[in-house]
């Protein structure tokens, strides 16, 4: 049994994001299962996970761009830092046959992902719900409160924090 399995408490009530996260957890479990197999299989599965993560993070980064976040916000910054490490692990394994960083990173990702999902991704899902962002159209709806007033004013300044409880 893998260290991290998909469960309802990882869901963020955002079907597109939850679907991507469920795929991520499954690909990470496939990679973890390959830790006891041959290195070629391990590298293939890790590469698939990296390719999925490029899309996963890219999708969230595009959603942030579309809903008022600054390009250099801390959530996007964390995506870049994590993806850089993942790609470096793949490079070390492929070019130097050094699998130690990759093996370590599999376990680290299983610890990192639930924290990231519950903080930064949860805050993004909540933000998209507040501005009525539709990922299918890339548009924000104007949501009105009981008095017919917009529920949330458009941000005057680009958002640089992730909106998570740990972020100022
Ligand atoms: Fe995510
Ligand atoms: Fe994220």
C-alpha cells in the first residue's frame, strides 16, 4: 500500500482540480510501487509523474493569472521550486544513473502534497469560487449578494500571497 492514497479529505470541492489531484496521487503511488522494481521502470513512471505535474501546476498557475494573482505570487513560486527539484531528480537518474535523489523525492512528495493541497490549493479553490471563475470558459462571473451588490470587489492590486492561513 502506498504512503499516500486518494481520499475524500483531499477533495477541495473543485471537480477539475480534484480530478487532477486524484491523477497526481495515483501516478505518485505508481512511482512508489516502482521503488522495488528495476530502475528503467522507476524512471519511466517518475517521468510520467513529472509530465503530469507540468500540466497540473501550469493549470493552477493559469487560473491564478486569470483571477487576479500576480505572476510572482507564492503559490506559483512553490510550484516552480517543487517542479525544478522533480526535473533535476529525473536528470540525475537519466544522465548519471544516480537514483538516490529521485528515491528520496518520492517520499517527500507524499508528505508535501497533502499540505500543499490543504493550504495553497484550497485557498485557490475558495478564491475561484468567490470570483465565480469558470475553468471551462476562463471567465469570472459577477456574483451578487442578497442586496444585489457584488460579493467581492475586483482586486485593486495583483494578489501576491496564496491566501492560505500560513501566508501573510
Ligand atoms: Fe494542485
Ligand atoms: Fe498548487
